[in-house]
């Protein structure tokens, strides 16, 4: 019979084996839950990425229809295309591989859906004016100002919306973790334990939101609103009767927006306006001219669109040649403003002197090929032609990069 001292190493080995057998199931469960939680966090982050992507995608669409004031229709069309594209890209929560599996051995991604809402933008942002305090008379005053201001903007048929909010959701279905682990069966099994902790982890509903002001306030093609004969506000690419969208928006604001009602109630005023504008400026109409910066047109276009603004008799003796296209010569097409200086700068947000203008700083900073495009206001900077990216769009007046 062996002495007790010689039996101790074998006893310790047996104890270690038993401890290892007991701790391994716990370690396996910890490992499985670690993988499950890691994949859950990843799915949540990808869902947030989907929401951000959908809203940012809306910034590439024109949400304000200045020409026809059909803002809701413009948003509906953009919403349909942007959300379909976003869901197609993120249906498997991969966003890289086009046909990746919707999940892995840890979990499956089911019912990835999303919606976009077009919310009203307050005229005065309460958070900026009042901070986080939304109570008291100050808040009531800001609310009243917003109601009145947005009501007036809506009367002029401006787009008072453009605060786009995306809400996306999905179901995160558990594949890896079993509800009961190492269950021997029966009600008295030693390992009969609910590993879900009394919760249902088979399918978790995940949801997230993201919102931002997405309306870029730009026209569809960015073309010039120019003069033809005695008409101001003609689209540069259309005929004389094709009004520019900017002109149509301003025209709705003439006489504080009540001109049409006056003409409808007093028909002779409308008839007289139609008659007088045949040979004189429309005194009840709008006068809108806006040119993009750029070199003055040359060649055959110089006859119709030449500015001829540099000279002692025009009021402008010198001007940067790369920005002469932003000038407009009233005397070139009509006698509206004669004999005062006949040339003026129509580019928006200009300051004096010219070198300090934020508009010209941006114009110079972008270079000759803005975002890789030879033409300004291009529809799709990622392609020489925009046919593929604009397929199905009603707007056929797209500008290509080349």
C-alpha cells in the first residue's frame, strides 16, 4: 500500500480534471455570448449607417420645386429612389458586397426596412435661440414667430420642409446561443437552465433614427436666368417663353403674392399687363437675372449671350476674366436701366470688394474641374455622362461632367 504522500499528486490531478470539466461549459457560454454581443453591436452600427446613408442620399436630390411649387411630389420621387437604393445596398447589412449572406453562424438579419419623413423646418431654430429651455414666454414667442413666418412662406409657395428623418429597423435573429445548454432532459436535469435569462433572445427588434436638414435649396440644373429682349427671367437653354424656375418663384411673390388674386378679381388688369409687356417691361411682373461665374461666351454664343460689359461706358472698366460670365449688360438686350450703369454682377452672395466675396473664393477654390467635372452644376460627378444615374428621372435637362 502506497504512503499518503505518494497519492497526493494523483489526487490533485483528479481535482484539476473535475474543475476543468465544470468550468469549460461556462467558458463556452461566455465565448458564445461574447460573439453574440459583438455581432449585435455591429448590426446596430450598420443600421445607424443605413439611416445616415439614406438621409445623406436625399441631399443629392432637388427637394424644392421652385418652378412648379410641387415640393411634396419632388420629395416623394426622391424618397422612392433614395430609399430603394439604400435598402438594396444594406439589405444584408454589408453595404460592400452586393449579394452577401444576410447573416452568419452567429445571427441572421431579417426584415431590413426603412422610411423617410419630410418634416417642417422652423423659421427660428428654438435650440439656437433659447438653448435647451423649451418653457416660458420666450418659447411661446418663438413658436408664434415660426407659425407666422412659415405660414407666409407657404403662402408664397416656398418649401417650408426639408428636415429629413430616416427611421430604419430590422430583426436580429439568434442562431448561435441555445435556450437550454447541456440539458440532460426531464424536469430535474442538472443542466436545465434558461441561458436567455428569462428573456426571448430568439429575435430582437432593432430600430434607429437619423435626421438632418437635407434640402440643398438649389435649382435643378443651375442654368442662367437671363434676359431676352424685354423679358427678364428666361431660361438660358430654353426658348423665350420658357421661364426660369427662379423667375417663377420670385413671380409668385410679386405684390406680396396677391397679384394673381388681383388679376383674377379685376380681369382688365391682367389683360392690360399682357398687352403692355409686348413692348415694355411688365410693371406688375418680376425682374430676375442670375448668371453663374465663368468666362464670357465666345464664338456663335457671343451674339446671343455676349455680355460686353468691360468698358468705360458700361461702368465696369476691369473684371477678372474667369468671372465675366456673372455680369449682365442691361443695355445689351433692352433699355430698362438706361442711361445709368448698364452692367452689374448677378452672382449671389457677393461682397465688396470683389476679392473678399465668399462666392468668388469658393469659385476659385474649386478650380477648373470641380469634383472632377469639366462643367459646373454637373448631375453626377462620378461619371462622364449622367444617363445611368438619372435613368427614370423626369428632368431631361441634365448637365454632364464632360
